[in-house]
C-alpha cells in the first residue's frame, strides 16, 4: 500500500480526486493537507476521513517544518499537489498571495520530498531516489496563454501566461522541471482545461450561474461572452491524473482536455435552459427557486454583461492526443451529459452550496460585479 500526500485535498478537484482514489483503489492510503482557505471546505471530505485510509491535516504547503513532519510521520510515497490559489480575478486583486502559495509552496513540497526520498548518490553524483516515489504537479492550460480561432495547445506549445495566476502556475511548473533536470527527481505534470462538476466553489462560472438562476439574480458575463474554454468533467480529470501517477515515465508532461469547447455565453444559456427544463420535470426541486410559483422568469433576460476581465484570454483548447496514445485516456463525459449531472448535483446538494456560500463569497460577488 502506497501513501499519497494530496495537498489542497479539501478543494474542488482535490476532493474529487480523494474520493476517486478511495472508491477505485484499495492499495492507497491518503494524507490530505489543506489550509482551508476560502475555497477549501472540510465538509466536502469529512465523510471520507478515517483512521485507516484517509487522514486530514490542516496546514500550509509553505510550512517547511510541517512538510518534513508529514513525510516522516506517514512515510509518503507520492505527492499530488493540487494546493493553489486558483481564481484569476483574485490574482489580479492580490498577485503576491498567488506567487507565495503557488511558487514557493511548490518549491517547499519538492524540497521536503527530496529530503525524504533521496537514499544516496549514483556514480555520477546525482541523487539516488527511493523506489516507487513520485511528485506530481497539477497545472493548468492557462500557462500557454491564449489561442486564436484555430489550433490547440500541445505539450510543445510555448509557455506564455497572461495573468498573475497563470504566471504563478507557469513558474511552479518550471521549478518542478528544474528539480527533474538538476536532481533527476521523479516528477510528472498534467495541464488541464476548465474543470466542472460536484463540489466546485460557487464563485466559478458554472456553479455561480446555477446559484444565481435559483436566486433570480442577474447572471454576470464578461464582455460579450465570446471567450471560449474547453470544459473537462472533474472525474475524467481525476482518472487522467491517476493514470499519469501510476504509469507515466518520470519527467512526463501531459495535457488533459475535454474536447468540449464552448463560448461562455453558450454555457450560461445552456444552464438557464437546463434548469428550467429540470424544474418543469422535478416539481420537488422548485422550493429552491426565489419564485417557485411559475417558471417563465427563468430565461436569457437574466443575463447581464459586465466589464471584461483585465488580460482576458480569448480561447483555450487542448489537444490530449499524447495522453491518449501513451496511457489510453480520453474524456468519457460529453458536455451535454456532464452539465446536466453537475446542475442536478448542485440542486440536490444545495445544503453544501449554502454551507460554502458564506459572507466571503457574498462580499466577493458584490465587489467583482457591483452587487448586481
């Protein structure tokens, strides 16, 4: 049995990954490290924590003493680093926080792993690594910058970040690669497109729009909503990560995309139409609506266009051919299936939405969108 250190494991993708591992692999035990900042919610994984296979530690990935303690106490074999400040708008407000966590936090984890896993030197003076260990960095397609109307990001696309968030993730990737080149450290990186699915913090586009439709609030769309993203269902992403962790060659980098490109305005209109149809079919859910007596108000008139984000990338699109060819992975969930599953999950787990949509979220929403 291997022991995984999953950082950021109480956040959206990290929590889904923890659940995926526990459900599908009996040969893994997990130590979750999370600082429980605004987007980390312990309630998401509370039912998964036990004394045999899943442990939780509250802490910061920048804490050197804590990182060393965890490697020693739990004899960590694999690190999967989800921990990151991840919202582009927040990175524009406070770039330093993103640089601190995403770059120096990554470097701290790498150093802790190096101290724990090096067992000597080879004949060339390079570190010898304990058998079976790996550091995996969860990155983003935003490191590549923006695409035009055609083409896709590949693993060979030059890195050209445009926001403080994407610059911090690019820098973290480069640090990981530097540890591979300098110390021959067993590492891997995945760069994913926009994730969606259960347990996503409600400031992100899809859960924000779902929540606002229910409350009959205006639906904020940047610019004219023509920016395009490639959407990846979160469980498909978790499968890809674990395939890489288990089977990829050391030093591998893989793009993980959903082949589900949509303009933001299309996403919003799809959510509106889907919620209205579900409410027509499921009267038992209408109590969640601000106005449950009739449904005609659930329409595109809820959309309001707001000032565009600074440095807003036009289009992201990922070519996942390499991971398909090497590891047999492909996105199994079409957007039509995934978005309905996601909306239904949000409707049927509205207690979770309310638990994480506290004062911090409301303050953020009012600041970013003028309280509209």
